[in-house]
């Protein structure tokens, strides 16, 4: 619905749902958590330190990818992401079988 006011069409706004206020005792969700930011910073730092100490680059990538994979699997198992975990397992098995 709209009404005309001096040759301009002005939409009539209808009251919608008013958002509920978050109670003071509930935490407000943030976009990034420490668990998301910490590996993003530490994995490259560990890789650089290992490279400076003389570890081959391929071994560093295998180590860090293994650590990241274990972290993903643990997170999925703890949060109950069964479908995603099954999809990841199928992907790993397909990669291992060279399908």
C-alpha cells in the first residue's frame, strides 16, 4: 500500500516483528573465535620456524596438513557434524583409492 503526497508515492510501512533483546547473561556471538583465529596465525609461524631450522618444505606441509586434518576431525566429532564427517571420510577414501 502507498499513499500519494504532492505527486510523490510514499510507501506506508507496516509494523513488523520487533527483534528480541539479548538477555545480559547470554553471550553475544562473534564472527570469529579464538579457536578459528589461533591456527591461522600459529600454523604459518610453526612452518616458518621449522623451515628456518632446516626441515624440508614437503615434510612441513605434511605435518601441518596432518595437524589441521586432525583438528577438523575432532571438531566435527565433538560438534556432532556426522553428515560432514561421513562426506569427509568418503573423500579421504576416494583419494586413497585414486578414484
